């Protein structure tokens, strides 16, 4: 087994000698090993890199193993965890198993005991991947996810292959894909798998900044170079020295900034605004675009020489409609993330809901799917997200599952009335959720904006099972006491 093919193991212990001992044992058994001496450091690594197994101490000063296990269960349920600790009591074993630990290894343990535990955990990891419909790649890893990116389709496997090939180099990368396809995730994966992974990663949205501000942010400026420049400021390129800079939507950069960027790409020398002294830096550059740069070159809106400097190693990221087989897996992954943020205990999506999600075109790609899942979680009043909890634009193109063609006029009229009521109910639910989303999930503000009395707006929320709960870091705020349902129609 080569290092690239080895199962990836994270060891978490606040005693570095213990970490080193575990590393020595696991390396001898053929595993790829990373170490963390705090729980927070472990969680950061888990967000940036793919892991198969986690060995974590139970008692640590900053963040205990129980908290690490809880985060694993909610964010990375397929990673198999083993608790290692000197506090081997029955109660701690039971509690760790409840939270999700697969095995328990009391200190002191022999190299043979740890090796045996790792083998069992790796077998369990493979079983979990196969049981949820994932695939194990040729190297033994879960082929349905990679460095924080979810998807096991052939198109995504090709993306993963290209990331692996280019990550170990310092070559410039151009990521091409529609808005919402996850271009920044690819950039972060390239950084996480590169020799620069311990250095800084900066992501810059080139379309969100004005020409002057973008130039100052990237290259820095000296005091007095323009109005408001009261001190010298280092630019992102300089601050990120030896790290990676991701320039998203490079297609939106002004032609004047393109000229300065071209020189930097060629020479890796920057000239702060207002300065005459160039500064040499060493950064890895990753660019992304949602537009056809070649067409922009023909139109004269993008420099041809810069285009060829960027087009060293292109990675084409498929749209969600071009990898529909990944949608159920993505939806379940996004539901787990939304559930953790919201605090609502919605366990899963129904088969009918997953079928609708898979058949939708998703013009906004993964970003739109994520918003849809979050919205459905808010609307859900039970443990399972059903088609009725999905937005109308996702469900309206599909016929009702129980729709039977009527045979008499009375059946036709009854069906027509039922479909009309369902359409109105769907529209009403979307109306309420849209209002809440626009107003930061504040009930009073949402009711005021749409012109409905607050008690009536609350009545609509109750009718559709929309309760006051956290969503995506926001709290649905009902800042006045509930006065109960109103008998009046919505204003």
C-alpha cells in the first residue's frame, strides 16, 4: 500500500508524545496519519481534508473527545471514530458509544492492540460507505466524496483526478464552471492537498469589489497614494506569501487591473498602489470563471496574453444537471449540515422528495440545492422531508403521485378543487418562507413587509408547520407574545 492509497487517520490528543506514539504505530501499519493536539484543531483539519478514521482522546483541556465525537456524528457521519483514554470507566464507554464511537481503546495499550483496533475501524468504514450507496475507489477510499466535495459520478471522479495531479505542483489553475457549482471548494481542495496546506488560503470575489478597491486589496498601497490611504497596507498577495490565493470570477476584472495582474502572474512581483518599489512573493494562484474567457478574448473584454497565462491547467466543473446521480447524496449531505445549524431534528428526505430533487434542472446548481434543503427543513413539521415541504418551483413540473384520471364530471370537479387547493397551499407556504428569509427570519418584520397583521402571519406559519427555530445561523424571531390564531382573513 502506497502513501497515496493509505486510509487517512486523524489522531487527536493533547499530549504530543501520545500522538507521536500512535503515529509511529499507524505509519508502520501503512496508514496516512495527521495529528491534532486540540479538539478545535481537529475540527479544522476535518473541514479541510478527507479522513477515514479518527482516534481521539476523551479528556482534553480545551475541547473534550465527547465534543469531537458529537461534531463527527453531525458533520462527518461516515468517519469511524475510536476513543483512546486513560479514564476507562464504564460510564465513559457507554457515553462515548452513544455519541458515536465505534471502538474504545484504554491506555496504556500495546502496538498490537492499536493496530487491531485500526483494522476493525477501517473495515467498518468500508461497510458504511457501501451501505449508503457510496462506492469504494481503486485505492480503497470512498469514491463518493473527496476533500470536502461530495459526488461519486464519473464527471466528479475526473475532477478529483485532476485535483490530485495538480495539487502537488505550484502551477496556476483555472476552474471553469457555472455559478454555484462549488468552484471555491475545488480551490480549497487543491490547497489542502498541496505542500502549501499549512500556509494561508485567501478567497477573493473579483466581482464584489470596485476597480480601485480590488487593486488595493490584491497589491496593497502606500500611505498617501489616494484619498483615505492614511497608512501603508499590505495586499492579499503579500500577506499570503507561501500560501494560496483564489481569485473567483476573474472574468469580472477590469482591463486595467488585468494588465497589472498579468505582470504579477509572470514575475510573481507586486507593486503596491502608489509605490515604485516592487516586492517579490511566492503564492499559488487559482482562478475561477463562470463565463467563456475565450469568447471574452474575441470580444476584446479580456486580455489574450492573460488568458494564456491562466489557461495552464483547466478544471471543468460540471453543472448539477450534468451529474444528476449525485443529487440524492448531495441532498442528504446538505440536510445533515442544515440540521446541525438549525437544531431541528429532521432525520431524512423521503424517496419521493429525493426523486423530485433528482429530476429538477437546478439552474443555480449546488448553491440552489443547499438553499432548497434548508428551506424544506424549516417547512418540515416532522422527522421526514416530504414533497409538500419542497418549494413549488421544484414540485410543480411533476404530476401528483396519486393522480388518477377522473371518469365522471363529479370526479373531475372534485379533483380540480383538490388540485387548486394544493396549488394555493404550496404558493402560500412559499410566500411565508420567502418573507421570513428576506427579513432575517423576524416574524414581525416579515408580516409588516408583506402587509399582513402579525397574528395572521403567525396563523399562516402554524398552518404550514413553520415554527420559530434556528435556520442557517439565523433565528426566526417572534418578538411579541403569540396572541393566538386570528379569525380574520389575511390583510
